[in-house]
């Protein structure tokens, strides 16, 4: 997935969906290997949102 294709808002919406999904998995199946992977993915996306400027203007090499 290239971040340049998605706006910050779109990534936030997808992160919210991922968070809801992981909560449902943990509620139904418990804290499993798969749930752990999803939680790690959530954290990576959160860090990316905080540390990256995903603006198209900022991503171009000048």
C-alpha cells in the first residue's frame, strides 16, 4: 500500500475499522496470534500517521 494514494482521513477511517475488528476478534476468540498481528498493524499505522507527511506535495522529489 502506498500512502500517497490515500488521504490522512481515509487512513484514519481504515484504522478505526481495524480497531473495531481487532476488538471483536479478541472478544470472540481471545488474545490469539492473529489478534496480536492485527494489534501490531494498528500500531504501525498509528505511528505512520504521526510521523509521515502524506501530502502529495511533500512526497515529491525536487
